[in-house]
C-alpha cells in the first residue's frame, strides 16, 4: 500500500524478462514442448520467439562464411579472413 492506494502487482517473467504477459511459474519456455493448441500448432506468446527447428537438432554451420545452412566443404565463399 502506497499513500493509502492499493497497487496491483504486475505479472513478470524472470525467464523471458517481460512484464504483463505471464508469471515465471506460467512461462511457456519451461514447458518441454512449448505452448500448443488443441490442433497441435504453437501459439505465439508475446515476447517469445519460436523456430521451426527443434532445440536438439544439429544444423550445418560453415566456419568460413559463418552462416548456417551448409558446411565448410560445401562453401562457395572464396575469401578467407
């Protein structure tokens, strides 16, 4: 209570560092499969990003041009740094 006024407590997520979306206890990042609807599609929560690639899936990465999508043996970049 401040100056006789009652303050509402704002929701805050320590994991996502966002206000007013959800509490830390209700964070969709804690769920193993992420938030999903009855149809199985992910619902976008404000302040969160979702990728089509799974968290444990290994993506090819080129150390020469520093881009995902191909490996060094398949790189078309000619310059080295």
